[in-house]
C-alpha cells in the first residue's frame, strides 16, 4: 500500500510543470499519466535528442528496465514549438514517425528505453 501511494505521489509530482524531469541532455519531460509523457520542445535539438530524453525519463524517473518499450504517441510532423508525446502503451502508438526505422528487430514501432538513452544521449566525458 505504501509503495502504491508513493508511486502515485511521484507520478502526480512529475505531472506538474514545476516538477518536470530534466533528462541528462537538458530536455524537460512532463508526465501526462502513468504511461504517457511529453518531451518538451527546446529548439534547436533534433528528434534523436527526444529519444534520449524519453529513454532517460523511463529509466531514471520511472525506475523501469532498459528493456521497456517506448512508442511515439503524437503524430508527426510536430508543429513548431511542440514537444513529442511518448507512451509505454503499444495500443496508443502512432504508426508513422521516427521510431518506425528504429524498431527493425522487434517490428513493433517502438524502441527500448536503454537503446534510446544509450545511443542518442550525448556522451559525458570522463576525466581521470
């Protein structure tokens, strides 16, 4: 019961713009509900940076596995100044869009959170 309450509280806090999740590439992510979220528009990033933010959000903010599938929920093309909405619910995905070319192995129109984060986030230099 405590876990359910704390999970619900975390989702409510993440849904508030004042509590936007900041992905490691600096993009803001806002929860819409437990399975849907929007990566906000921060011109001039390209669409691959949205994947970075989506994967980072799923893994760090939601605490889900790197194998969790992410699907695009907002139809392309996005209008100027709009973010991209993503979902974890395959039934809410749009058939077209950037993820179509990234999901050749599974063929489901999605991408795993780990691939999204690890392949599209900028590398952080490590100095010794």
